[in-house]
């Protein structure tokens, strides 16, 4: 039998809910994503709560709520303590996403499911990996390698490959086969015959038009509204797909010389763009080359204004404008408030670029037909004044005294007695140190014999003799009081300034100053809510800018990858069943588990662990290929003490032909030939070299139905000088064993 593998959906199966799956590989328990919706319904996390303490590692694929929103809550309340692995952009942009969500919630409610400290704690120990980096797990996960690959859906979005004993398990959700302005296309299509592929059916029923046509229709829809003196609201995520929209708007606004203002409004908008400006290595080749050659940074947005409060929009009044505001669900945040302001005007437009999460206001407005009136709750946080402020301050003083008393008793080991006392009748012990104060010039400390005023002391019933709770204050005093060390006060101030502001190692960007003031604002306040009915007179449009492969591409990629076993998750019932039936025509190992249903997808291929004897390794001559070393060996398998050992062959092995290792792409080889002075061009899917020679890739060995087969490069043409020159250059692209 192969490596034991089990998959259990905890959320996001036969539905479009948040993504969260348990993958067990040979006893090692991976949590694949840890998503939550903007509704923050704790009942959605009940399946996760059952397994969270047993998780050994968490793999994050994308930086949005649907993929990582429950991470702070799970670490605080559900017992999740495993290390978290993610790409650098998923780590950084995911952190900002959670900041934005928390601040948006706190502005309109006493949100207490998690705090900014909990967010920092959740992201503090994230292990960041680069694309194609092989990361070997230790201890319980010994022998397991995790490798992140390009997903193409979001900046840093990841397809995870997990390897154990030569078998690959691939987790690929929300991938995109098309290149975009700032994103590379997914590399999922380059995988061949993994043991298990876990992928989603989210777009299995959707078709997409050409990207250029889609972009132009998008801009035309906005301009038509603006010309008519209307305004446009685009509810967006915090730091995911919104980046592509910003580049599209900035480009077309510049090309058409449009003067209508564009605003990007989130609680962390400027921090988001500041981060993104430095993440070139994760972006498309075009953006990276543009910066390297011309020092042009695509995210120095010329036509987009970054703001983090709504006051600047209010100054414009009804003037035409485009606003990209979080949250995409319209449940909370700036988009919720702006929608209420704009919905009553027939000339305005709310343009959705992604499907609304189930149960949210955005989902309701995207129904066909949309409702003409919706109930919304408008909430505001206002400072306390008058009697309310006085009562709040008195309560805080009382709480502070109780906490100080508890701390003092704990230091003296009296907490056990404290619980047996009547707190209301108990008065703090007062220490009269007037007779013990001495000049600091004498080098003495407060201590020794002290006069004690013990008023109202009630001895515990378990005591056998009177006891006096006393601690020794070792602080130094002079004639003016306790001596204060200025350096300690400065350090204390620095700690306070970094509290709840992303005090995470390696997080070098600055948080917006206005946001910092908001986070540090300790002014006593309360929430005032008002439920109202909004009559929806504005236009409502949905355009697919989610950056996912459509049905035709999903089927093509799955057929090309040809996994031995396929697991389908995250899609509506109709989409899941459609893709399952389609894939079942080519493979009998297609699964679509329901929530909390565990399926065994252990490989049917037997695998064995073998050891190389010292005599054999001394004769191996490895060749270095990138970061790896490979070698051809001939050996005989022998069994010694229940272990399989590879020894040198007892007889001379038969001769073999040289083996060429590698898979060069024709596009890369074309550039290589041009560099060597040859004229080349693509024609009918082949590479024409000069006048006579043609190179083309052909598929061989595709006997198995649904398999992509292996590929070979064929050189066609007469045996001329160009033929031998091109063949020599082609061989140089391989490693020969």
C-alpha cells in the first residue's frame, strides 16, 4: 500500500462557504486553509473546533477572509496551536485583511470574538516560503516535504504540493490559468500524475469571455454612469482581487484622459499599496521587467487616491466618482455605509466584481430579480458624556482596584484565601512607610520593619494563627520620592506604541497614522444602532473579476494533470455534481465528500523504503540539476533484518542508452536560438528555424484514457549544417546521464 491519506472537509463542501479541510498524510494532520465569512458566525466553526487541537500544520493559500479569516479565533478559542505556512504576500496582505475586518467591526459593534492582539499572535509565527521552495518538515512530519507553487488567483496565492515517499498530494483551489496585469498564470498544468489532487468546483458551470473585451465592458459601464453625473461603488476585498481592479482603472483612466476621481477606501489602503510596491518577485514578468528596465512601479497609481476615512468622500457630495471600498459583502465597513448613501439615487451604480457570500447583503442584492427595498442596520460609535462617562470611570476605578488587589495577593501566595473572603468587606492593606524612608544618598532601600495598619482584616477559617499579607518594596527613594529611571520609561513608551500595531518580526511597513490613532483611541464610547429600510433605486451589476479558471479550463487542466485520485470541494451542489460526472468519465477515482465526511484516498501503488549500501554509494556519480543531484544506478535489492538494501549488481549490467533529463519550453528555446544568431518564428504550433528546420512537441505514450502522456521534441528537416547546430543547442538544454 502507498502512503495513507485521508481528506475531511470541515467547511466548503457542496456549498460556497469558507474553505477549511483536514488532510491526514501518514498520521500528520494538515489544516488546508482556515476560512470564515464576513458574518463571523461561530456555528460555522463547530467542525473545526473538534479537530483544531490535533492539527500539526496549517497551510494558507490566499490572503482573504474565505481562506484565513478564522485563524485568530481558532488560535484563541479552539485550541489551534500548530505552525502556519504561507507565502510572504499571503502573510502580509492577510494580516492587513484581518486588521481591516476588525476595525470595521469595532466601529459599529462591541466585537469581542478576537482582538488585534489575537491577530498579531496568529500571524506572529507564520513561516513564509518562496515559490518552488522545498520545505522539509521535522519530528512527526519527518519525510514530508511541502512546496508552494503559483496559483494565479491573488498575489502570493498558492497551490500546495505535499510529497511523502515519492507520492504527491496537490491542494489547488481558486487557481487561474490566465496571466493578468500583476499575476502570473498558475503552474498547476505542469504537474503530472499526482497521487491525489484536491481542487474546487466553484466555477465548474461558468464561462468567461475574452479578458480584453471584459475589461472594456467594465470601463464602459463605469464611464456611462459618470457621464450622466452618477457615482459608482465597487465593494471589494481588502488586499486581494482589488489590486487587479486598481491597475485596470489606472490604465484606462490614463489612456482615455478621464478626470473623474477614483478612491480606494479601506482602513489600511495606504499600507496595502506600500506593501505591494515591494513585492515584484511575486508578480508577472511584465511588471518586474518594467521596473528593472525603466524603474516604473505599476503600483505608483496615478489616477487613484488612497484614503482611510469617509470624510473626504463626504466633501465631494453628489459629484461623480468611483469608490472601491471594503467589505465586498456589504455587511460592515465603508462599502456598507456608502451603499446606504448611494442606493436611493437612480443614476448611481453598484458594481459587484465577485459573488456575494451566502446570507450577506451583497448576496441578496445579486439575486435575480434583486430586491427593491432592504433593511439595514446603521451603527455608530460615539464618546460617552455626562452621567454615562462618570459611571464608566467609576466602574473602571473599581475594576482596577480589584485587579491590583488580586495581583498583590497572588504575589504573596494568598489567592486561595482570597476566594474565601467577602470582597465587599475586605479593605486593602495599607502600608505606612513614613518611618522607614531614608535618603538615597545612604544607599538604603525601603524595607525592614514597617508599621502596618490592619483595619478590617478577617482571618480565613482554615488559619491557625493571624497572618499579615505583606510584601517588601525594593524601590529606591530620595527626598522627593521614588527614583525613576528615564530609560525604563522610554522603553515602556515604545512598547505601548507598538501594541496592536503589527508588532510582528519582519513586518517592516508602517501602519497609517490615522489608523494608529484609531487603534490607540481609548476614549470611552458606546454604540448607537438604528434599523432602517433602504429603497434600492440605483443600478446593480455583476461582472466576474474573481480571477478563477472557468469550466472549460478547469476540465482541461484536470485532464492534463491526470491525477490518480481526484477530490472535489468548494462549489455549489450543481457545480460539484457536474464536474464529478464529467471527470468520472475518464477516471473511477473521483470523490466529492460532504462536510465532516472522511474519505480514504490512499494510493493503490505499493511503495517501499530502501537503503543504499555504502559500497553502492561510493560508485555513484551524481550530476547537479538546479538545487538537486541526480544519478543513474544499477543495483540489486536484498533483505537484511527486515530492511531492504540496495547493493551493487553481482554481474555486469546490460548497456543502456544515454538519458536526457529536462523539459525545455519552445518559447524559452526560441529566445536561446535568437541569442545564438538564428532566425526563428512560431508557425502552426511549431518552431521554424531558418529555411529548412522545424521543431515541434509531440505527445507519446498516452495509452491511458485521460492521461496527458509524455512529450518529446522532434527535429524535422534535411541533414544540413543548421540541423546539427540546432540539435547541439537543443541537447545543451538537457542534462545527460
